[in-house]
């Protein structure tokens, strides 16, 4: 499965979560390296959104804002070959840090590619934004700006 989207700016809060040792240890196990303490956001639409919703459904995340037609369409996609990885949440100093589901992928931009993962937090505000994690700061590594078209290939 390949999902294409447009680079977009997020809320700028992912680094608070991504820098946590508890998460970084799990990302190390998943990807064989620590990851950049932030995410790259991709806005998706049309069939790319349908495919992303299929991943969200596999991870057990409700997609309440999506139309029932879109959800039904996503349910028809066979993604049994795509392995999901659980990222456990934790509690620290009375603050809850939620869990997530990760899917290993390859990030493609500007005729190059790099290992990455799609990260679907258990609690998220948008159903049409794909969050990507990688060992590299993807925006800088590929000189990306908002609106650039990139794709991820699920492994």
C-alpha cells in the first residue's frame, strides 16, 4: 500500500511526546534506532484517505469524523499483510502519555527514500492527517515545505 499526501504543519507539540525515553526505547526496538523527536504531518484525501482510514481501523482507532461510506470503503481493503506494532503509553508524575500504533514504512520524496513509520496515536484530533516518524528530521533531510507531495509505502 502506498499513501500520498501533502506536507503540512502540525501543532508543534509532538516533540513533547516523541522525546520521552519510554517512547524512544520502543521506537528503538521498532526501527533499530532512536527517532527524531517530532513528526512530519501529511494531509491525505480521496483514495489516500481511504487507505489511511483502513490503517486507523486496523489500529482500533475510531474515525468518527469520516463518512460511513468512506469507512465502509476502507473496511473492504485487505491490509492483513501489513504488521502493526503497539507503542505502549505510560504514566509519569501523574501525567498520562497515551499509546499509539505504528506501521513500518518507507518515505519517498524528491527521488529518494528513507525508512520511517506511520504513527497513529490513540488520541488524535484529525482523521485525515498521517503522522510520520523517522530517524531523520524529514523536513530538513528532504528540504520539504508545506504543500510538497510525498508518499509512504507500507512494508
